[in-house]
C-alpha cells in the first residue's frame, strides 16, 4: 500500500478543534464535516487538498478531545497519510480504527516542507521526499494493523474476519 501527494505542513499541537471545529459537530455526515477540515488553521485546505495528499506536522498532532471525527474528516478529504513527530495517543488509536494511515517520523516531519511532493510506502515505512530526493525511515505498522487500515477501519476488518471464521 502506498500514497503519493503534495504536503500540507503544520506545527506542533494541532488539536482536534482545529482539525474539525466543534461548532460543526451537529451532523454525523462525514462529507459535510470534511468541508470544514483544518479551516481554523488553513482556510484553503479543503479547496486545495487532492486525493493522496499528505499532512506533515510536529509534536502531539491530534491532541485535545477524543472525538474520532478528527481523523475521519482528514481521511474523508482524501488525505493519504499524516506524518508527524508524534501523535496524541487517542488520535493515533482513532486513526487506526477508522483506517487513516499515519506515521511517526521526527526527521521527516522536521525536514519535509509545505508543498513538497512526497511518497510513502506503508509496507516498509519508507517516506520519500520526491522534491528533495531525501528518504526517511518510519516504523511501519505490523501486518495486522496494515490490514485494518487497508480494509478501511476496524469495523470493516472485523466484519470480514468474522465471515472467515463462520
């Protein structure tokens, strides 16, 4: 599994209220919510993001509330991956649960610039900045977590696994 796209770069402590402002949480429609993704930090994000693009950020990405809407709207916008120096633990788990690929890689998050073209190989954890030619090594997920992400999230994965058990 791979993704390739343009980078949208943000700093440290991007919280869930910035990712999806609470004032929009009066609907459960992921597509409607995604229209407001990142608007308080980057008002043009939803107009510019293309399928496969990446978010690169600093420390503690996704801090704040435990709402799973945050990784869901990032995924629904078409973002192919979030690379950060670190993730808030509940965001990390919610991202896996909804099938949103994320990678922690301090050096990549530090050096990759806004607008760079980047590719990610999720099987190996190799991040390649196609703009600069530099590569970075992130820890790839174990195969069972990769399967959860490939199936679109934990519920889809469990439904499929349940069919195999019967």
